[in-house]
C-alpha cells in the first residue's frame, strides 16, 4: 500500500445505526439511515471489485453487492446489543468483498487496502482466509462447506444466534442438506440468510434445475422459513426480526435480481464476477460525486507477467480447448449413437472447463447439473457403468477432494468416466488456497480388481499439442480417466532445434518423454505447467555447463519401466510439480526409484505453503518458477558431490 494512496469513496460517511429485532418496524429515520448506508456500501463494492477486474484479477461484484441490506441490518442488530455471535459467516466465499468492507468499517484496516483487492501479497485474496486478513474471522471458499461448521459454532455459543450468509448456489451442495437436518434435530440457534438471486456462473438455476425451490426445500427439512423480497427494506426487516427473536433454526430466503439497479448487469450471470469497468463507471457517474474513483478505474491496467521462458513459445488454454477437442469426436457420431453412448455433466463451470462448446454443439447429450459435484460424478459413473458408454465430467481440480468417495464407488462399479479437472495447481489463482487443486493424487486410490489391473489413469499434458493428442487418444478407453489442465495458458514446448516438440505427435498413455537428454547428469521429472518452467531452468543450467536432463511425465500415476531404469542410473533426480508436496507425485516417486535400484540423490518440490493471492506470482511463491527450480537443482548437484560437465 502506497503512503499517498486515498480510497476515493469516503466510508466515514457511514452513519451509526442500532436496531432492535424485538421492534419489527423501521422508523422513518432508521430507514433513511439504512438506505444511505446501503448506497454507500454498494458504491464502494462496485468500485473496488471492478478495479480488481480491470487489473485482470477478477473480483466478484454481484454477490457482495446483493447482500448489503441484510448484512447492514444484522450489523445494526449486533450494535444494538442483540445476542448474536459477531461474525457474519458466509458460505459463498467469493463474496469476500463483503468481509473486507466490514473489516474496514469495523476499524481493522484502512480503506486504502481495498485498492489492492486480490493483488499478490496484499492479504486480500479472492476468498476469506482466517489469520491472513485483519478482521476476517473465518475461512470459506468451496460452496456449501460452512453451514455444518456453523452448527458447531452454534453448539459452542448456546446463548447467541449464529449468522450464516447463504446463496442459492451454495444450497445446491449436499453438505447443506446434512447441516439443515442436524440444525433442526438439535434446535440450533442458527439464522441462514440466503441470497436467492437465481444466478450461478453458467446460468439461472430455475431454468436449468427444474423444481429447485429453496423455500420448499428448507421448510421440508423442518426449518422455519421466511421468503421475502430483498429490495423491500420494510419486508426484509420484518422477516429478519422474526428470525432473530426466535431461538429456533431459521431460514430467510431473500429474493432479488443480481446486481439490482446496475444497468447492463442487473440479472445477468456475468455480474457474478467483477463488473466490467465501463459498467462500473456508468453506474458511478450516474450516482455522482465519484470522479476520483472513475479516474482510477479508467487508469487501471492488467497485471501482466513480465516473465519470459527459454525453450517454449506461443500459448494455448487447455482448459478451454477440452470441449472443442471432444466435439471433434462427437461430430463423427450420428445423434442416436451420441445419445446412446455419451453424457456430459457440467458443475456450473462450463466456461472454465471448456464444456460450453459441447453444450452449444451437442445439447442433446448435455446435463447442466448445477453445483453438485458429488452427485454429478456418480451420475456420470452410472451412465458409464456399461460397456460402450461413458460419462464426461468437468469441474475445478480443487473439488476433486470432494468426490473421492464417489470415485471409489465408480471404480468398484467398473465405470467409464472421462473427467476434466481444470484450474489444477496454483498458477493464476487469485482465489487462493481454498481453490488450489493440489491433492489430485487422491484420485489414484484404486487397488487391483478380482480380474485384471486397476485402470485408473491421471493425465496432465504439458502443452496444447500434447493435451489434444491425449484427450483424443484416451477418449474411448475403459475405466476412470482424469485429465488435468491449469487456469493459466501454457506455451508450446520446443525441441533443441526450436520446433514444437509435440506438434503432430501421437500420445501413448504411460510413456514418459525426454525433453532434454543428459549424458551422465541428473534429471528433472515434471508434468503439466511445471514442464516449461523446468525447461527454462534446464536450458540455463546447461548453458552454464551443468549436465541436466528433463522428463515430461504426462501420465502421472503409472510407471514407464524403460524410463525408470534410465533414471535409476542418474546421480540425482528432482521431481517438480504444482501439486502438494505431501500428496503429489514427488511424495511417492523416490520410493519407486529405489525399487529400480536408484542410488543417487533425490528431492521433490511442489506446492507447500498457503497462497499469497495474485496470479502469475503464485508459482514463484512456491519456488516453482525457473529460479526456484534452478536453486533446487543446484542443491542436488552439490549434494551429489560433483558437477558433471557438458
């Protein structure tokens, strides 16, 4: 934070307000104060979330903007002495802008820090993390993971109400159904305030999930449930008062259009993410008096990486290409064959995982499954549980941890599933630690069945050419196939003559590739987004006369006997990965080497600390940039006691 920075919206204009839930009618003066405070907070949220978006950091404007009225009413209840745990837990972690604004309003940090929302090392990542940001008292990120947690908080605070800010998206997750049943059974004093704006990332739930009705669902669990219009402050206040004067578990379903009152964004699914700068500017211009904020929005520039890499060029976004590649094979089938043999299951992330291309071209086989990763994986497995059929599934790699049990049952049912897990690792992940997809080896938990061998396969190709060849090659294979990609684009790997290494090459599952050979030297073993970074480090070391080779291990969970025998002769081996050092390839690869007679030095590096926000900076933070990889190589070379020369 620069010392001369000034937040251009004066949050000191927020007026003190105390409300008593036992008085269920807003006075005219209290309502005027509330309306003033709502406008001020919404203006601030529009500005600093759009500012992050203009910097290329995304930011999520709609949800925080929506929930301001109920947040300020509960805050006024707490200020008035109502017995409420003074933490507004939020199970939609992307609405973290609310928590950061509250932190400022409550005096935990200066408003100027909001100018650095989602920036690297700002302490304001894309989801709340307890202990990282002043005033933030909980961690949240994966939807639907907090109600059950809050049940425990309620048990620990029997004399106070516990507030959970929910959403229609979060309520799709199965965890919330379990939490609702426990809350009712134990009579917990929990208040679930649900922003029901009928918007998730890929569409409108009431269109793609027929029958989805939160009021009926929650009432069915036994909760006292109110349904109200969120922009009618009098009605909203009455229903909140009713909830907070009861000690029973209570849900308030608050209906409104997303980003209500923002032209160009109201009711639009794109308002889920950061508002476009031009929309935010038009809104602030209409509000008036925000010239400095508008100037900052107009002057914002994307946070582009200044890094360049030896041994690679160009770029391709594998996560976006997945559906287009699948389409090339679906196009070869007639419609009857597609309907008979393939179903595609989306988890509300179709744009991020590349599935949108399939929906647009082959809607007859497409299932818009909403935010229900566990159920959708099992449905994909059930469809693919007979020979000749397969389910195709896509979501973020972070959510693989949520479906491990379903993966096991799919394996036991000999299901055929081709699963695309995008956003693997940490690269380009401003959403930070909760969205790091680093425990993907959990998918490799199978043991040999009664007949044959476990055919679970984990594939993490290194560039767009290898990715396309991989997806096409494994499309019709039996069993569970997991294909990983990163949020960030990856460049093409180049051979020693400067030509794309994988262009025009077939993919062979289980076969590792030598990207650079080493004559008597050690080897780096890498996969996915670490390969091109490792190649840069290898090239620079070879130029300084250190003999080092590079292996791309695109099939992550099986062993290439010929390659293992070659590596076993090396003086040292280093595994470099974007996955968790505790659970990833490196945690097991050393043991495999020993079985092949390896007697050299071994080490592995990967994601090992929580994130720091930002985008391209995350890899360097983990020591997975070329400089970090080079340093790890030099440590091994020194430990081996010699520096083989080229």
